[in-house]
């Protein structure tokens, strides 16, 4: 019974987030080599924690030395820095939408089991809200944003570890609330005439309904994720033009998007 309840609720949260969060580098088939630090004034690229080059006030600095640029090179540099800055709010938007979808999903689940405004749903919504606030903080436009091969600020923020945190939150909430849930199960069994098979069938149907609603409502997020992948591929294209145009950048490679035809 506990497994059945957990499955239904997990479908509403982790599936909603993980399945629809198409912003991940895996879904875009992106390889990041090195790191980048983004401030209001500059973009600093590094490798093994060592600064390689910097774009500041539309000027290029390699090993702290200013590189003289032609008009066409400067235009490419502007496109590159502008495109990188533009992709940050795209990532933030998709991530927040996916979190909101997860919150809606768990509320659907607990409201079905325990009724509107139940304390279990409120508790889990609060905890998921804290994760949402972490995303907001990571992408605060007034702070330095840094990420590398390991993720944001050296953490795999949107990888398996993040999904596991959501799963752990849901599972812990279910475990701590088993008393309330079992009472709700008992009431539902009474409404089902005491037939456990009828209750199980109802729960399975409910799980299918949640999955359908999450997938249906997540289609727009997936489309935004695909557009984000296209933006990242565009950055890669500009980077390649920069490397072929500016000798000082010829041996650098911040990111690589594989199989761009699929994006």
C-alpha cells in the first residue's frame, strides 16, 4: 500500500520535473569544457580554475592582455557575449516552470487523497518552494553566475543529485505522514465498499490521470527546452567563428553541441 501511494505521488513530482525539464545539458547533448563566470560587466572563461580569457566592455583580454580587434571580430564578440547572457534567463525560466509543474502535481495527488488544503500537501509545497528559491538565487541577475563541467558553482545543480533531492523530499513527507495517509486510505476503502481491488484500480487510474496531466501540461516546457537547446547551439556556432577569426582563441573551446541537426 505504501508503495502504491508513493508511486502515485512520485509520478506527480519527480516525473513532472525530470521528464519535462528539457533544459539539461544531457538533453541538448552539450559538452562543456572549462568554466565561465558571468557578472554585469564581464564574462570570464577558465580551465582547471585558471582564467583563460575575458570579455569586458566588448573588449577581449587573453592572459590579461587586451587583444586588438577588427570591426568584424568585435561584432562576433558582441554576438557571443550577448547570446550567452540571453541564455541565462532562458534556463531560469524553464527550470522554474518545471518546479511549478512539480508543485502542481503533488498538490493534485495529496488533494485527491486528503482533500483540499491538507497539511501534508502544504508541507511538501513549502519544501519544494525552498528548492524553487534556490533556483531563483542561483540565477539572481545581481550576483555572479558561475558554472563549469560540474554544474553551477561546482555543483551538479540540475543533474541526478537534484532529482534525488526531490525524490527524497517526497518520500520523507510520505513516511512522516503515513498516519494521515492510512486514515485517508481507510476512508477510501469504506467508500469502495471495503474492496481493496476496487481501491487499487482507482489509485492506478488516478496515477495514470496524473501522468497524463503532467505530460500534457509539460509540452510547453519541452518546447521551451528545445528552443533553449537551439540557443546553446547558436552560441557554439558563434564560438567556432570566433576561434577561426581570432588567433588568440584558436585553441580554446568552451562548449560543443553534438548532432546539431537534431536540435
